[in-house]
C-alpha cells in the first residue's frame, strides 16, 4: 500500500471576511495549496470539503470557482473535525489506490452563520436544559480544578501562550499578546471561563494536496511531508458516568494513530490541538499522552509548551489565537504542522521539528463522550 | 446493540459532580443561570439547571433534589414543564 504525502498547503487569513463567502475562502486556500505543490491544477483527481454550517454543496461551489468542476467531490460534516475528516477521506482514497492526487479543503464563514456561544443541535436534550459549549467546558474546568488543584491563573496561561504565538502568525485572527490579568478581567462567559478562554467566531479556510508514492515520484518532493496516520473515531456511549477530566475518545484515537504511524508520544516534537477553550487544551494534550494527567497546567507555567519549550503546543496560536472557523480548523492545523516541519514559519519556528501531531475533536451528543475525534501524525 | 430499552424508576436526589454559572446563552434562556451535572446512585449523570441556591454557595459534592418546574413555552405558546435541581438535606441512604 502506498504512503500518503502532503506536497502542497494553503490557507487564508483567519478573521472576519465580510466581503467573501465560504466558497471564496475555500477557493483561495485551494489555489494556494495547488501552487505550493507546484503542480498543474488539472492533476487533482478528486476533492473532499469539510464544513459545518455552510449548506449544501459548498465544495462544488469551490471547484466551480477555480475551474475544477467535474471532479468527484464529497462534502464532509463532522462538527469541528470536519476538515480533519476531509483529510482522512482524501488519504483513504490514496491508500485505496483509487486516486494519486487529491485535495482536501476545510472552510467556514462563521461570522455569517453564528453569533455568540456555540450550542449543541437544538434536538439535543441537554441543549433543551441550557447546555452551551462554553458551559460544558466550564464544568470540565471546574472539575479539573477540584481534582488536580489547577489554579485560575494557571488556566489563564494557556490563552496567554496561544495569543503570544498568534501574534507571531500573520494569518491569525488575533495579533495582540495578552496578560493573565487580561484573561481574568475579560467578560465572564460561563464560570470559570471568561472571554479570553474561548476561541473566537472566525471566517477562514485551508487546503492541502495529498498524493501517493507514485505521484510524489512524478512531481518531485523534497518539500513533501508524510501523513503517517490519520485516525478517526466517534465517541462511545457512556453506560456509566465517566470522568470529565480525561478524554477516552482522544486517548483511543491517539492510540490508533500512534500504532499506525509506529510512533509514540515521546517522539512528538510539536502538536496542534483542539483548544476551543483553555481547559480543552489541557484535556487534549493529556488525552494524547503528551503530558501526564494532571500535569499540564504546571508544565505550561514552566514554559514547557512554549515555542521554545520542551514540547510546543499550538505554535500557530491554536483555536484561541489563530481562530476557529469550524470546517477550516482541522485543515489549518495540518497546514501549520507541515510548515513547521518544513521550516517555513519564520519567528515561530520550532527548531529541528520532525514529527508533529494535529488533533481535532468536535460535536456533542447526549450520552456519548464526544462526537468526532481525529488525530493525524505528520513526519518529515 | 439494539433499541430495546426498559424504563426504570430512580432516586430523586443526587450529588453535584460539577457546575458552571452560564452568563451567555441562546435567546430562550435568561442569563445568568446555574448549570450542573448531577450524579445519581443508580449510576446515572444528568445535566440540568440548579435553582434555589445562591451562586456563591454552590459546591461540588452538594446534595440536590429533582424538582419539576415551568420551563418556558413551546412554539405554540403552551407552557412546558421541565426538571431542575434544588439543594436539599441529605436523608441518608
């Protein structure tokens, strides 16, 4: 079976795009990814497009906009893991031998789709009693503080770190570093989480070009990064109440990915993880086995997760700093990891990075621990 | 696997696993409100709003009892009844 390689990546500026729609943004990202791969756009054989609130056939609108209409195109919805799932589907098409060059796109024009706190689907029984996504994560944060003694100031260091990283990322939604005081004094959303603990409502898109060994030989590839694993799981039903301070879904998906890649958490040089809220970053990195359960807040305090630290987490700025256009997020994480592994990110470069992980997790359904989770491992 | 379920009756008191004071929500909910997960001895955890308790007095592990209360209206204006949780004295097992 062929390996899967990423040769081209592209992404729009993340932020507010009042004069564009999701298809415009997706088209911009796709064209950049094709140009970055150095291939003729006509070499692309199929495409997958992840988005959540953009309506029917957004992917086809993107292809029409760039002159690629006619390709097999699959729209993918998997909540916040939609874009990452599009990459997985593209990689499966390569591994299956069906195609040699496939595009994966993620896009979202969230500012025209949503205002305020993201909530579960209205049919969800917990939404009916007032569950909001910030509320659910706030409850996890409070429980984590109770169990592991994390302080509010320690938690605030995560947005401080991620917005400092975002300030070094020209494509990030937020460009201004913040302090612990800024986090603590920002508007309360769901105690103990404040506005700076939350990822913003962002427009943006990203795209990657994946290819087979055969295509890589044809197009040449000293800039290629190998997609060593692209794992996907859906959450299992909780028959009995489970801990809300650990993520079996993230853990299980990560185990699938590590096994497939033949790589362990100790080999990882950087990770982009789904920090939709500050507490989420804690739960993700511990679920990925990158830090011991209960240890991450103190590790952040020691600078271990900084770009200059032992294991940088969210060097792009993460969802909190770079922004969170739902469908675009998972693809943008992979774009960041690829650029880091190629040494192309200027003053947020992690020296000598060889192995990177991208983790997404999204959606909520009552009775299950989480809806969709992806873990991708990239190696150069 | 399957969809054959049976209905069981379980206790109406439980303990608070965790909670938040929600200060931003969808338009149908008046903020702020207390939202929590309550564990029941039968091995069930249920999310609901908590009423009858000052926000500052809420603690993980506190005892709560189920209460049925008005819960807004449906699309046709009919009153809805929903469940909430209220602080209670522990009555022992």
